[in-house]
DNA sequence: ATGAAAGCGCTAACAC
DNA sequence: GTGTTAGCGCTTTCAT
C-alpha cells in the first residue's frame, strides 16, 4: 500500500518518467516495445496514478461541479443523472453537492468547488437574490451555467423551462374543465422559477376570469409536508376553490394526501395539478395532472453551454427557456 | 480572472508564502499584525486558494467518495444525504457517483475516485460477485466501507440492515393476516441484500407454512417498471397468490399500479408489501406496508467507521446489521 | 514569529 | 522516439 509513483514505474521499465507519462496518456507516440514494458511495469507494481498531481500540472481536473437545492427531490436527481450522462460523453466527472436550500451552505459549496479547481459549475440557485453574490463571484472564476432557476444580474448562461408557458397550459386546462376559482401553493423562497410560476398563475387566471381569493396563495417550501400542511389550511379556511395549483409535484402529492385524509374527493370536490412530472406523479391516488419538464434537454443544453465556454472566449450569456408540456391524469378528471 | 496565487498574496502583504500559509490555515501562530495584513491582501486580490496544490502537498483531500447503484432511487438519495450530513461535521466533502447498476461503470468510478485521491470511499456494491475484484483492489488502496449491500471476501467494514429479520417481520405480518400463498418480486442482480431477502422470504414462508408456487419468484431489477411488468405476468399466469412481497418500494409501487390498471383491488384481492419506506410509500394508492430501514443510523455508522479507519491501524472488519422495523399501512389491510 | 528552501507527483517544453 | 529539466501552488521542516 506504499504509494507507487510514476518514478517507480519508470525505473522498473528502464525508461524516463516522461516516457511513462506519454505511454499512459496514449496521445503521444511511443514505440510499441516501450509501451509494452511500461504496461508491464504498471501491472506488476499496481500503479494507479495520482490525479491530483496531474491536475496541478495540467491545471484542469476534468471535473464539473453541480449544486442543487435538494438531493432528495426526484426532479433534481433526474436532472443530475442526465447531466452526469451528458458529461460522461466528454470524459468528465460530476462532483455533486447539495445546498439544502440554504444560501450559506450554497456559498460554501461554491467556494469549495472553486478551490478544488473544477473546470466548470452547473448550479440551480437557492434564492433569487440571496444567491447572487456567491454566484457572481464563482462565475467570475470559471465557466458557470445556471439550470432550472436563475439569479438575475449574473453574467452567466441559463437553461430551464418556460414557466409562464407552463402556467398558461395548466390554467388553460383547468379553465376548460370549468374551474372558476383557484388556489396556488408554492415555495416561500423567492427563486426565479417560483416567482415566474406565481406570476404566471396570477396573470393567466386573471386573463381567463378565474377568481383567486385572498389567502389562496400559500407560500412554504417545495416538500410533501408543506403541501399537506397548506391543504389542511385551505380545508380549515372554508369553502374550497375549484382547483388547487401546485408549484411542484411534491407539494401536490402532499395536497392529495391531505385531501384523502380529510375525505375530500379528487377530482370530484377539487382539481389538483403539480409541476415537474416526477416518476411518482403517475402513481399517486389519484394520478397527478402535471407539467412535464424537458429535463433531459435541459441537462444536455447545460453541458453543451459549459463545453462551449471551455473552448471559446466569453460570449453573450444565453438564456434558454425550453417548452414544457402538459400531462393530463385523473387529478383533473383524466 | 488571472490566477492569483499565494505568492501574490505574500508579495502584497510583504511577507513570505510560508507566513501566508500559516496565517490562512489558522493553526500556526502568527502575529496579529501580520495576520491582518494577509487578510487584507487576500481580500484585495480576491485570492481563493488552490485546493489541488494543497492536496498534493498534504496528500489528503478532505474528500470522501460515495458510489451508489442509482441516484434516482429515493432510498439511496436519503442515504447519500445522511452521509453528506455526517461528513460535514468533520469538515469533509462528499464526491458522489452513480454506478447505474453497472459493474463496469462501478469499477471506472472506483478507479477515478482512487486516482483523485479521495481520503476514503463509501460504496453500495452493484453485484455480489461482479463487484468483488474492483472493490477488493480499492479497499487495498484506501479506507472503504460498504453500505446496504456488500460483497463477500473483501476485507472491509459493512453496515446495513438485517435482511433476514426484515423478512421475518414481513412474512410474520402476512401470516397473521391469513396469507397462505405468496409471491416474491425482486432484482435479478445477485447483490447480497437481494440474496438475503430472497433467502429470508423462502425460509420464513416455509417456516410458517405459506406456499410459494413455482414461478412465483420473479427477478428483474429495482424499478417501478419492473414491478409493473412482473405483476402483469403474475396476473396473466393465473390464480393470484394471497400476497406479493417486493424487495423494494419501487417494485411495490409498480405492482400497485399494475393492480390498479387491471382492476385488482389491494388489499381485498391481494396484499402487497415493499421494502425501504421511501417517502412515496405513504402516498401510493393504497399506502404501502413496508420495511423501514434505519438509513440515518446506517449513514452515521458508515462515517464513524471511515473516520476510525483514518485514525487507527487496520482492524477486524466490522459488520453491522441494524434492526429494521415494519410499517403497516393499507396495502396489507392497514 | 518569520523566511528560505525542498519537494508532493506529474506533464510539457525543449533538446538530442 | 526518448531523456532532461523546469516547474504547477502549496505546506513544512529547518534555520534564524
């Protein structure tokens, strides 16, 4: 277990360390005989290379850092998986961090990733304004692309979903189902997507003449628990709206559970919609009508933008709002 | 954006690089005046340190690698989150990788983590035998602890759940509900936990006189899709067993969905159980009876064992099988 | 308390 | 095609 270095391999193979390095990197041409000796020496000694030394010398780590607000939210894990996949095609590794929806932790993660010399960062910011300083700084240090959510005033690429279009789809669908009053349950944290979804909900309900009672805008967090709690409040508050629109599927699942517990029938007594189309949205009782995010495309684009930044000089920040689609299930009448 | 190094800070502060290093590391004593100058210089230059260089010199990265078979399985993400939490208390970062249930990818990840000089590795092996070689090798290079699943014949710690006890609980519960015939849906991959769960299912059903028809042992993978498919096969095959026991919650959720689609009532026509108690197990239709894993404890113990390995000389490998508990919900009659 | 100097293990010029 | 050499940026003796 004593560390075996490139020096040991070189000695054993009777060549210089430079030759070993060349033989192993594959790129440079080395005579077949020497290459063989080197391979043998590597084998015999159990050499496995020191990526840290290599990274220091080359000043690149072939690693990309990713920071998401939650690692237990299936939407983000799907996104992470897609990003990892896309990265693999270019021989880079993903270094995943969770900010646990905490701007301070997020800043810590950013500093840590920069210190570790990752080649670039993919981040879904926690907070619309609280994340700005740290992200601005990081974006000045290395290529950075925001996904899903973004903070404004930062000179960086962003790729996500068209939230306004998403709420147009949802509210339009509900209107078609005869909905006249609606409530919206979302997160308190002012992230860009949260704000855009709230704004979209308000403008499209207004446009279609759907009434939103005061107190029918409930802000908490993106979690099953909050969905349950918020729905209990709505139930306690008095006459139910025709529909409850949720800013993500976790909230919506909590809402469904609260309804079930309270003996309120969905969709008979109230319609419910989610956002993201996580795998479990199809399995709830009843299955959830929701907005499907093009997460694979978001991931692919994010990685593409990053790779571009690795190669080319800084460009105009790109902002890609990809089109969502509506998945209609039983929670709005099927 | 030009890299500012410790040299620049030293020049600016009018001291040596050694002093800057000492001032920044905090540990060594440096006069207050100098410490102040250094801080100012750091501030003014926007110095942020090079963790790679530091790691090379200190030959430690304060980073732990973790490899799980799937990053979209909520059981593993919970585990990951707990591990990350536990690690944070000792100032270490988590470097997360997914092996996507592929032994080859797993080996690649292991090599990559070792090359990156992580201080230790937490891994849930993909395969009972196919993972052995790579894990043995890695365990020879650095401290390594297996979680949830394990490969035998590797000299490393393991911490997970007592699978036999878990199946004793499940089968005992079903027996109490009057079940006389049962089927088991699991993963094809021969991981330790898979094997122990199958074995436990067989021994406890035998002990309690519950019949298991030939063909009532369905092996696929840990996914919703496989659960759905397997259940469709059971439905097509003829008379249903009294109960369907699943090796994890994803499979069970797929089973519930297939039942719902086919108009088979749970628990009236058939009882269904899962394993893990992921958050969505409580939200399905009907809510799922399942085995709760002590995942927070598993994570804490894993990190404790790792830290111990960092400090102390090699010990007898520990094997900690923690006690599971049964969560009874409506899918077995509530 | 501070500085000088020696590397950590590797790769990239530059010679030959 | 291969060796020699000079660091990458940092930490850590060893002096002073």
